[in-house]
């Protein structure tokens, strides 16, 4: 269970409170208007945003301060790959952050690349890849890191509709394979309907507790209705 | 991570190297100042020659800065409103004096303005007496040569910062040149000029090599030169220390004033296009052509003379010159590496702790003249070791300290951008400490690192300051050896050595700067 216990962030002109739990293995969409704090919620969980109060717990114990020591893989909106490193190196960072890769590590990197449909592309630099391929490289790294929680911050917003659906399905598959608990920030309610079991609504300075997706859309609260425009 | 500026993320790299580097700099400046203060002999007070040196230092800095700024205004205006072939080359050339060895430029100025120079010969045809470049007017001439380009760049930046729409609006309102000057240009100048004047004043306050080569005597000795002479000729350490305290006090006061004035930044960006105007006329056009021509000649003629005079002697250069060149290269490379070793940790600290630190360090090194630091180091080392044995390492260290503000100005914005774009990813993957430096910072900072190394190497290569105090006859660097040739009136050899020095300085800058650009993944 991932628990935000009375977690609160105060950035002067902006505050965000969160007090809820997410069950293990769930796929959760984080929805809400721009600037409400969807990305801040993910940053709180990932350890990038120090809390003004409260704590983030995993399986009953508080998480480490160091983001890398948390049981978390993260996919950002952009800048998921280092442009000066090859695809193999970018994925290999998921195994060894100092990149001292052994023969065994290289085999695992190649296998992960094969799983996301990028077999044989390891020597390329990010500049030689398409947007969809870049997203796949980031997902290959998620596979190798094999952490319990997967956080995605509007990961496919720059992709076209068809490619976007393809990547969402791949993410859902990978999350199932690794039994990861997944939180994905999205602008698009369709994304939530497609892959999420539950929805967290962020609005009015608060991240609300997760609600089953069907229930959320069948009987949307006022804030979501305003956001959706229905 | 959106909502820029909201997220105050800790960076997982130790503060210690940065604190250590900044501390080393503070100790270097204030430690040597303490050594100087302890040794200074105030008992006799300041003699008439000391007062003369103080007066001359302040007077020449005021005049040099004033003339540079006043002359720069028409040049900047011409460059701001004219597009012509070679404009960009000229703007680039305006940046060149920064890495130009002072002693080489002085040699070029002598070749143009000296007794047997181009101008003396030209007016001799009409029966006039030859002019001399030695003395106070030579010092000021050289300072204007170095700082007119800087002033021009700073003021040009001001001009180009006026939005093009304002000139369009002025044209649509039917404003003439006078109206535009009153409503747009003079307000801009009032903002830019105090800062430009102060920067140049500070530079001229601590200028040593120019005064050494062209000044001297009761009417043209700066405090820095007086420190050197107290050392070299009288070996009067007490007096040298007292003068060093005075120099520091002058530098620190000027730096404190500068701290309160908005200082212009010369990043050299966005100077590549002129603004279109509608108030053009024949008078303005002729004026601009004349101004740009004279400014170009003023800058190019001395350098051309160094090249022309230097080429014949290149093949017959004495071996001592090549040995000196070797020592200079070693000092320049050592200083460049040292600059980076100091700058990168400090930049890392600044990115985590805020930018005031850089400004503070920048003004600190401006207030602390190399000669004062050199005097302090001499006093500290003298009882234990022969200073000439340490001449080269000390020169490399002092040069590195003086290059540091420029290196930081290149590195800090670049590192800020790298951490903004990739810091969270690196944190998420656990790339801490040296791993982060090796896999993220060094590869992504190649360009600014190349630029900083090139700048530090070139500045050190051409430096004629501390080395003059420390070196003996055998241990000279190339600029010092060249200066010795000049004082021995071996002008042909000096010109050849000058050409070699010029070539090496520019080559060092070019190689490092280029090395940072080639194959850089963007």
C-alpha cells in the first residue's frame, strides 16, 4: 500500500494537501485542471518535492529522502533520455547508475529493448529516434529498474493519437508484468478510461482519495464536471 | 516537473568541493592581504612619490574610462543602425582584445604611435616632430585601445535592447533623429554608461603591464607599478606592502560602488543584427562610415604592425624565447586546469545556493589586484623558499583566480540549465556525486568548459604581472622575456616573440573552444 499520510506542501502562493492510500497493483490516473498540482503530487511521492508536513509511506514504512532509494521508477513528460548517451547506456542506467555494465547487464538491456520493440537499436543516440521510440526506451529502463511503483507525468502528451494509444497499452502490459502500482498524470480523460482502475482528482489545493474509474465518470463530482465541460 | 520555480529540489552532490574552492579563493585574497598588512610599514607614512602614484592611478583610470566610453558611443550607434559586409567580423574583433596579450598590443601601439612609428613618419613628411608614446598619454592610449572595444560592446548591447517596435513607433509619429535621441537613446545611455564606465575604471585601476611598458617616472607611475619597483629595485618590502594595502583599499572601494550600480553583462549574444531605422540621412551615413573606419583602423593597425614586424624575425628567434614559450604553455595549461578545478565545484555550489556568491567572488577578485596577491605570497614564501623556484606555480594560481569570474559566468547558467532539464532524471536514477559529474555534467557542459579553459589558458599565456615579481633571469615566461627584449631595444626580436605569443594565445583559445564544440551532442 502506498500511503500519503497528512502530506502537505506549502510553496507560498500554492499549497497541496494529500491524505489517502493506493492499494498495491492498482493503475491510477491523476486528473485535474492545469496548475492544480498533479505534477507536484507525483514529485511529492517521488521525493523531488520536500514535504512541509506529513509523510509518504510504502508498505507501512516511511520512504527514504533520496529519490533513487525509493521503490519508484519515474517517466517524465520530456527529458527522459540523456542526449549524450546511447540507447543502451540510457537503459543501462536503470541497472547501474555509474554505467559500469557487465556482460550480463548488456544481455538484460538487450532483452528489455527487445521487449519494447527496439531490438538492435542500442547503439543509437536519442537524436536518431522518433518520439515513440524515445518513450519506448524510457519504458525499457522502467522494466530493468523493476520497482514496485511506476509514476508517469504526462508521458505521451507529445505523441499523436494512434501512437499514444499504442504506448498506453504497452504501459498497461508492463505494469501488469511487473505487478507495479502505477500513477499516471494525464490531461486526457480517455487515457484514464483506457487503462486506469481508479482516478485521483487534484483540484482546489487537494489531491482527493482514489475513486473507481467507472464510478468517477458515471457520477462525476462538480470539480470534474467543470474540468470535463459536461 | 512543471510550474517552474516552484520546486526546490535538493541536488545530490556534495557541497564540500565548492566550499573548499571558494574558501581557497578567499584565503588567497585575504590571507595574502593579512601577510601584507603585517609587513606594511606605516611609520614613515606616504612619501611624495607615493601620493603621486595614487593621484596618477585614479586620474588615468578616470580619463581612460571616460575617453573609452565617450568614443564608444558613436561607434556603438553606427554598429547598431548599420548593416554592412564585415559588420559581424568587426563585432567579433571587438571581443578580441580580451584575450590579447597586453604586451603584444603595447608593442603594436609603439609601432603605430611611437617615435619611429607609422604616424611619426607620416607627419615627418610635413616637417613635424615625431610623437612619443611613452608617458602618461601612452598609458591612456593603451587603456583606450583595450577598453574602447569593451565599452562599444556594452553600449551596443544597450542600443540593441531597445525594442525594434519603438523605432517603428517613432517613425510613424514622424520623429527625427533629435527626437529619437531624446526619447529613446539618451534614457538608454543614462542607464548603460555608469556601469560601463565603472567596469573600465576598475580594469584600469589594476592595470600593471601597460604602466610597466609605457609608463614609469614621476608622472606616469601607477600604484601597481610602484609596488613592483619597491620590490624589484629597492627591495623595500615594507613600502611595497604599504602600497599594496593602498591598492586593495582603492580596488575595494571602487568594487563597493560598482556593487550598487547595475553592472552590464557582456555575453556577446544577439549582437548579430542591426536595427532598421527611418531617420537616416546623408550626414548620419557619412558620420557612421568615418567612425567605423577610424575605430577599425585603431584596432587593426597595431595588430597588423605586430604581424608585419614579427614575421621576418621568426626564423632567427633565440633559443631562450622558445624555452620561455614552453614555460608559458605549461603555466597556461596548468592555470586553465586549475581554473576549471575551482570553477566547477563553485558553480555546483552556486546552482544549489544562489547566485549572490558568484557576484561576491567576482568583485573580490577585481578588488584584489594580482600584484597585491603576489606581494602577499612573496612575503609568506620568502622566509622559507626562494620565490623564483615557485614563480611558475604561483603565476598559474594567481592567473586561475583572476580567470575564475569569467569561467563562472560561462558555467553557472549552463549548469543551471542542465540541472533544470536533467537533474530530476539523474536523481531518480541515483546518479549522485562523481557519477553525476562524469555522466551528466562533463558531457553536457562541454561547450562552456571548452570556452572557460580556452579563456583561462589565453589570459594566463599573455599575463605579465606576478611573474615579473617572482621570476629570475632563467625562469621567465614568454611575455616577460618579450618585455625584456623591448627594454633592451631589441625590437625585431621582440616583435617576433610578440607574434609567437599572439599566435599561441589565440591558438590556445581556439583549440579549447573548438574542442568543446566538435561532436557535442545537443
